[in-house]
């Protein structure tokens, strides 16, 4: 008569069930962790505007707000070296009535910037919002020699130095960066501050 194996002890069965449950929990934890990491690595097309913290992006990213004659206006997260054309593309491209002569698509962007793509024949305002007053300040990052010379106490030599500094060092991050341009001191900067922007 063949011998049957001894019945397994209840303790051994409980250990086997416990090990199977523990293994299942580990696998589930790894799967959830990978899903979270994958979700963080994916770029955000648009972020909600209801209380989202857009004060500063992680290293290598910048937040821009795209408005006007684009398909999907909103807040977008882009690479640090993005240009205006990338922001417009993230917003779904322009509408048929966009006036692209009013924007420099090759311009580099800075974090926290608002971009408005104008429509043909008019300015762009959000529905229900009052039109923003015209900003006649000189943009240090896009002004040409003639625009810079229109500023008080800026002649041809200083205008050339401002443009040279911009070409060598990249965009002006703030108006105070003018202090790094040879020939511009605190007193001259104080006289320029209200007439320039970045």
C-alpha cells in the first residue's frame, strides 16, 4: 500500500498564504510607484488655472500663459530653452485671424511670462475684461538701436553696448541687469526704470 504524504500543518499553510499576500503587496506597490513616476515625467499640456502653483517650475522648465488668437489659451509648461513658437504650438497653434506680424516667433521665453497673440485688425482681450492700457515702455530684450536711443540719456554708444550685452549674455532678466552694461550706473538706471521693461 503506497504511503500518502503527511498532511501539511496549518502553520505552514498560513505562512504560505502570508508570503503570497506580502508578494502581491510588493508587486502592487512597485506598479503604483512606476505609474506615479511615469506621470511626473510626462510634460503637462495645460495646467488648471484654479489655484495652481505656478510660481516656479522645476529646473529645466518654465511656465508661460498663452492668450489671444490661439486654439487653446492657457498655462503651459515648456523646456527652459523654449521659444515663442513652442508656446504657440503647445496652445494648439494660431486661429485663422491671428496676426503673426505682431509677434516674434523666434524669441526665447522666460518663466512666468504672459504671451498674447493678437488678432488681425485689433487687440486681444479676454471676454468680459477691460482692455489693458497700452504699454509704451521699451522692451530691453527686443528693442533695436533706434528704440534704445529714444530713451533719456541713451545715445548711440550706450545703445550699442546694451545690444552687445544682450547678444553676449542672453536676455535681460530684470531692468536691474542694465547695471552690468558698461556706462550705466545707479543714477542713469533710476532715470530709465519707468521707461523700460523686460
